[in-house]
C-alpha cells in the first residue's frame, strides 16, 4: 500500500504526540490504510482500516460517502450537491444558518486541498459539527466534519482529499431516490450481516443515543444506529411506551422516535443511510408488507391528520390520508387495506368520568372513513392506544373499552382480560400464560407465581438494586427486568423462571424495547379453531357455594367453572373458559359466561346520588329486584350494552355490584339462579 499525504500526516501526528523515539526504542506501529476512489464523486481518499465506511445506496440531496469511528461517531462526510452550482453557495449557506436559529454560527473562508470554500461552525448535533461548502471547478461539495474544532489533525484529514475530474455520471448508478432525506448521518451497520439470535434479544441505547441490539445468550452487541438517534428525555415517564421504537415485519428497518419529543428516524438495518422522516416524535405503526408506515400528527385548533408514508423500496413523502378528531391509537389491518383508529370524542359518559372513544376504519388508498361504533375509556387507562385486529380482519379489538367491533356489520361483543393473581403495578404474564412475574412492595424483590393455585411462589432477590422498573418476557425461559428510574441509565437483568437465578447482563444503558415487539405477537392472533368446548354448567344440585367471609356473602356457581379473585381490583370472577391468547385477552361469544363481583364503599349521604349517576343516568332498562334480603337494581347500559349489571346497596355504606358478560347469552338461566342463591349474613 503506497503512502499518501493522509498516511504521512497521521504518522507524523502520532510521532509528535508520543515524542521522538530514540535509537533502540520501539517504533510506532505501521498504519494500514484503505484507498477509496469514486469516479462519480471525483474524490479519492485513504483512511485507516479500523474506520467504518459507507457509500450512499440511495439518492439523497447530496451523493457521497461517510466515515465514522469504531463507535459510530461521525468523522467525515463528503457529498456532492449535484443540484447546486457555484453561484448558489451563498444560498446554501443562508439556508443552513436560517435552519438553525438561536445558534451563533461562525462563517469562515478557508481552502481544502487548494480549493476555496466556506466553513460553518458550530452546527448542532450530539456533538457540535462543522460544515464546509467547497467549490471545485463547476461542482459544489458539502463536507461535514464530526467536531466544531478543526485542529491540525482535522486539517490533515481534510487536505488529504484529492479531487479529480469525474469519469462517470450520477445517473449511471441508477440510485433510487430517498425522498424527504436531510443531511445523512454516518451509517454504523457492521458487516458481516447480523448473526444475533433475535428471538432472545432486545434494544438498548447508550448515553450518546446510539441504539444497539443485545443478545441475551451471548451478550454480544450489534450496533444499529449512529449516536444521537435515541436520547431519553429527563422526565419521569417511560417515553418508549407512548412513542415506541417499531421494527418492520421483515426485520429490516426500525422507526425510531426520539423520546424527548424530537425527530423520528428510519433506520435501514441493511446498511443504507438513516433517514430523518419527521422533526418530531411519531407514534408509527407498520403495514404488514413492511413497505408503509402510518402515523398521526396532532392539529392545532384543527382535527388530527392520519398519514401514510411509503418507506420501501424507496422513501417517499408522507401522504395525508384523513382528518379525524383527536387520534389516540392506530393499527393496520392484516391485509394492509385498512387502518383502524381510536378517536377521542371529548364527550363524557352521563354521570361519570369515562370518556367516549369512536373506533373507525380508514381505507389505506382512498382515505374513506367508516365508523364501527363507540366505546368507553377510563381516564386512568394505561392502554388508551391499544388496538388489535383479528387475523381474519373481521374484528377490531379496543382493549381499554373491552369491546370487539365487527368490520362486517354494526355488531360488537365484549372482551375479557385475564385477572391478575397479584396486586402489583409492575407485572408481566409469561407468554404461555402459566405464571406471572411481579414486583414486591419493597420494589427490589421479584416474585414469580404460577396461575394454578397449587403452584409454589419463586422469590428472586437482586443484589444492590434500588428498584425494579419494568418486567419483560422474551419467551417462557427468559424473563428480563430493568432497574432504576424511568429514562435514567439502567441495568438489565436476566432471571431464570425455574430456579430464580439472576445475572446482570449490562448496565449504564437505556431500555428501548424488545427486538420482537410484544404487541406484534399479541396482535392479529386468530381465534383458535380447535378451542375446547366450554364446560356445561351441569345440574344445579352439583353446584358449589362460594363464601366471602369479609363481606358476609355467598352464592352458588357451577362446579366445572373457574372462580378466582383478581388481586389488583379485589373483584371475584367466575367464568366458563380459559385464556389462550398470550396477552391475556379473549372475545366472548354468546355461549361464554364472565361475571365479576365488586364491593365498594359509598357514604350513606351520597348513596342516592351515586345510584342516580351510575345506574339511572346510564341505563335504558332498570328493574327492581329483591336479592338476599336486600332491594337492588338490575339494569343494562343504554350505550354499548356489553354487560348486564345488578347493584345492591347494603347496610351502611356498602354496595355490591355484579356484572355479567355478554349482556345476553345462552346462560341467562344460570345467572338468574346464581342471583337467587345470593345470601348476605351481616
């Protein structure tokens, strides 16, 4: 390899920085360089072989190449501004300065390799950078240097650039236009291609905002982005939950919204330069074909706008699809022909704090909007955005409202969520539904409980941990947890759910998400065609009696059905089915039976007003009943009657409320007999 002025400059700098060596002392290692020549760009350069290199594979506003260090930090970007002429340099400079208001950008005349140019510094970045507009004959080059300080070593690198007469046209490359692309960042996708087992991997970022993939089994790291792509915000919320990083269905791209509300990036994991697709964080959802994303942008005193953007095989400008009132969630249909959206109406339910949400479907090509119906959402719901389609595309599930809407007609049916056997706020069910991991009150101990009542509790003690902030199951054999405060540097641990053995995988990182988004696995799950028949209630003589010693109440129920307590809500739940979906949700057919029994306290002086607001104001049918020695009300909600309810005021300030789902089913007689068996011994 011949030595050019870059290699000699690097050697001289290394010699000067280490001091002149004397005879007999070890000499500096020989610097191995790689020579690069681009006949379209008209540029030649040599660079150390440990630097990372990428050449544009798509057509951006400038065409060129990028050099970055081993950690992915920008060293040098050389691009030809092929649409600009030398007399337009001042316009380019003015546009750059105007695009960065509030920054004291210095403009300095200079020369690079004998050609005159203008240097602008500092320009914003994770670390401030320098931009140089250089005129070479009839061409304009846009050069980015990864520091605001251009020192002797920097000038040695810049002056090592050799500009030659281009021998090939840009058109001859046949590059696909990237569309909407701003100045590219360095590409840091290493070669050879990814070999990490992505079934047991998750996404992290470091303090510099560089995303990497972490292999649970080998602890290897695969760098996926440049620095600055994912910088957590200093707020006490899990920002990645509201605007999560989303992996494309073919695992070739990531949509990365910055959690501080900043830009949204599209990362191509095959090596193309990343694209800045928006100047703000987007809550995006992928189409099943992996070629489009949908996202929504809030309006100011106007409706929100739902957009569709093609990202593959070429990146195109986003296309406004429909204007809707405040959008709180969106999801593609399995075929990609429609997008379901949850839209807040701003209307509160009568006499309560629950808000109405309208579920609509939007045609992905024409933007035609069709309403499926309205649901109710609690203002405290943590699942406000959660929408899911069944695999056949015939139902849209809105989880906060616990309702499944048919896309064929105006029908709907209730959804039920698996009850939690623990009262913890930080918990996660295993993918097979056999157990649940949750955090104890001390926030440092993790318990793993089996769903079956006869299983033992496994206790996991973590060393030197302040608090456990989140739990994630990769698969039934891998439980991951993060420690420390939200959006603060954290540690990631792996726990063996069989033995409780724990090991710290890495620390001083930010959790971004699982490689395979859990929502992707839980969405579009078809109802099982081989579902076991629901158990028959059997003769009344075979029923069992449940007794609540605290409340002093009891009722009879079919012995073959399941009855348990939801520890988080305190509700008693009776059902004639089990949960098969990994996310713990199920849509209830007519032959299903799901009943909850809740006990609440209402001051005696407020009892009449509470009943008026929570029963009469919401019901279209109210029937007086006498059950267990007390007068009560049997009623159904006027809007979206998912369930039938019975409200029984007891002595003092106690109220018992029974809800059974669906509101009408093949088990009406079972519910009647259960009500007639109610007894209160107070």
